C-alpha cells in the first residue's frame, strides 16, 4: 500500500491559502487552550516596572505546544517592553560552548567564530548583556550534555559583575535532565509548567483555527477535521494533527480536487501512522477480507467518512454472491467487525445527531480505501481461484 511521496510536492491549487502557516516554525497569533499558561508566564516573569526576570521550566511530550508557547510569550512581551529574545535548540547545539556562542552571535555579529573557552565566552557575555532585558529560550534542554555548568553560570552571572541576569525558559520532553534536579540550579526556577496532552475537542479547536488561516474557505468541513482529531487525540498531539491536515490538503491539490475528502485524510494518516501493512492484511480470514473489501468499496465511492453497518452488510452480501461464497449472518459478521476494529483496520462508533435511529458507523484506519480495495481484490481473485482448482 505504498503512496507516491512525490505527490506531496505542493502545487498551486484551491485548497492551501498560506503554506507557511503549517510549518513547524510558524507561531500563530493565538494558542487555543494554552491561554492560561501564557498568563502564568507573564505574571511570573514580567515585573510591574517593565523588567523581565525569573526562569521557567516547561515540560511535556512532543506536539503539546511547548515551543510555540515560549515564542508566543516572547513575541507578546516584546510588544510591551524592550527585550531581546533568543531561541536555541539544544538538539542542534549540544554543548554549553556551542549554546553560549549561538546566544552571543544573536546579540552581536562581531564575535569570532571560534577560539573562546566557556569562561572567556561567559565574560564576554556579561559585557554584552549589561543593562539589557534578555530572554533566552533553551529548547530540548535534555540534549544539552553539560548543561549544569552553563545554567549555574547564567543564573549567577550578576554576582560580582553587576550584569543583569537574563531570564531563561527551559523546555524539555517528559524526562527532566539530572542537572535540573540539583538544588543549586533548580532553586533558580521560579515557575514550572507541565503541559497536558490535548483532548479531541481541543485538537478540533486548534485545527479549526489553523484551517481558517491556512486553507481556503469551503475546501474542508468539520467531518474532515474530526477524522484527523480522532487519530491525533490518542496521543494528544497537535503537531501530528496539523501535519495530517496539511498533507491531506496537498493530496487534494495533487488530485485536482476542490476540497479535502475522507480519502485524502486516509492517505495522509497512512503517511504519518502506517497502521495497515500488507502482511497483516493478507493474514485475515476469507470473510474478514470480503467484509473489509465491502467497507473499502463503499468509502471509495462515498464523500462521507463513515458508513452505516446496514450498508456494509448489503455490500458484503453482494460481494459474497459475486465471489460465490455463502454469506455469514449478522451475529457472525458483527464478531468480525469487532475483530477488524481491534486489529486496527477499521474504527467504529455509534451514530449521533443527523442519523435516524441508532446504528454502528464504520470507517477505515490508516490507509486509503482505494489501496485496500486494490490489494484485497487481487488477493481474493488468487485465493478463490486456488480454491476452485
């Protein structure tokens, strides 16, 4: 079920309005469901006299908005008071010397490329920051191998020199580096923020906001966003959700469609989370394959993301008649629906508003319906031919 990666090269179309709004470096004006944390940072790190001071530690899994939160705070504050903020990703600059040199280059372009020891660099840094409001954001701090010495020096830089210490925001994933547990360093951290995974509803809000910025009106709807949010909410990961929305939009443009369809979303999901592989598909029993083919056929022909169980049964019986297979009854079919759901081939939910009566709705997981249909049709034709022989 391979997809042509080349399809994802962005071509001008009627879906994507602002490609930059989907880049990882983009910092949106609003951060839905991170407003409280923004207020906490401002109240803890900005004094009434207009100085920025104190240090923050922000922790959480990938995709929870740690970097965006820090940069949005810095941008917002820079509009109110005179500050210089610098962002350094420690995954790229993994030693104290490299980090400090990167910071200093951001403050002054006239520094030598090499040749300063850490202590010499710290002395030069003291001169650069005198009487200045400086905010340093150290991202992915867990990758900084010798971070203890650097942080200790930065936190205590005012002792004996009179330099105003920079405010620092430290960002890490789920784990806390050992040197941040040392009291000589941890005592300087004035606020700690642990970001919780986003819920499905929160991811929906984020997707709606970003779609309003980055996509043309009418090129998507809430059902499309809900499909994406359903997958991304399993890890509470907004970054994954935004990536899948962007890829869905690119598939729609590559197909010259005027809107994103459920099939485009399934293509995007299969790139970010390849849930269905050929070996697992081929290991299904005969009636599971026919049932899955029925679901794939219906979704391939439909613009809806979900298909009612009744329609699936009708398509299944029609396929059984076509292949000359005695069909199973409802109870046996229902057991196989639950088996396919548990194996990750499909997802199910009860119908809600807009559907008459209560029924089970079914959708595919992790692969385009056209790809699954193609594989199953080839396999069933070979399997049933062998049985006849």
